[in-house]
């Protein structure tokens, strides 16, 4: 992918068609789960057609021909924060949570209050290169699903993120902790949260 996919997406980033891309290899594997893939972000559907058109010109590869399945997601970015960066051997974190019907706005208010300040700090401190909240654009999944995605540059950054959440949890009073937990419980479908964790073999964003 470094030799074939990256030059195309990098050129399209310079042209303003793409503003984020990367490839990844799954770290925590599941039966019949995804093993590897790539992503790119575009500002509109016209950009999607341009990227797919360029990728279709790539010659067949032994790597691509070895695939036993394909799973695509087309997501709409609801919130995105990032800073210009590129690298290799980072980490891609992608989680999904099913929101109760009619409560997406309430969930977003909860997230903005309790989680957004944390991720803004992670971005400022260089622990993540970007983070975003997504929803389904084409509903090949439950339309009430919400997604959190971020790219971290190092394993040390992941440890610092985990430590920050632990520290925040210990600093909350009992009442504040209950308010945060109850607020989340009131808007999500219990037991629906799922995590996906992968090595970002390469990544770049504007």
C-alpha cells in the first residue's frame, strides 16, 4: 500500500480532494473479523467518485487478490478535530455505540460535556493526531450507531490517554461520577459498545 495506494491519496490530498487517509492492520483479531484495510476522508460525494476512479486504475496485486471478503463503511463526520501530521506505525482506534432511538442529540450533549474536553487536550498535547465523531451516511448498519475514531502516534501516547481517563475518574466526586454514568446509561443501548484496535501502518491528515 505504501507503493501503490499512498502516492495516489497523497496527490489527491495536495489537490484538496482528500484531507485524511491511512492504512491499517488489525491488532485485536476476531473470528471472521477485519484483518486489514485503508481509509480516506473526502469533503463530498464528488470527491468519493474521484478517489474511487483513481484507485480503480491500480493494477491487480497479489495482496488484493488474497482477500476473502470486503466490508465497506461510508460515514458522515459530525465532529472532527486534527492537526497536519503524517507518519507510520501509529495506532487507529475505532469504537461504536448504539444510541437509543431519538436520543442522539442527548448523547452528543453528554459527549461534548464529558469527553470532548479530554480529546481536545489529547490533541493539544500530541497524544492524538486527529479525532472525530461519525454517523452512518449509508446505513449498512443501525442508523442510530455513533462512532468515535482517533489516530495516536505511539504506544506511549495510548498509555497517556488511558492514564488521563483513570486520573479523571479518580478526581470526580461520587455525585459527579454518578451523574456522568447515569447520563450515559440514559441514552445508549446497554452492552452495545464495541472497540476496534489496529496499527496504522501509514497515516496522513491536513
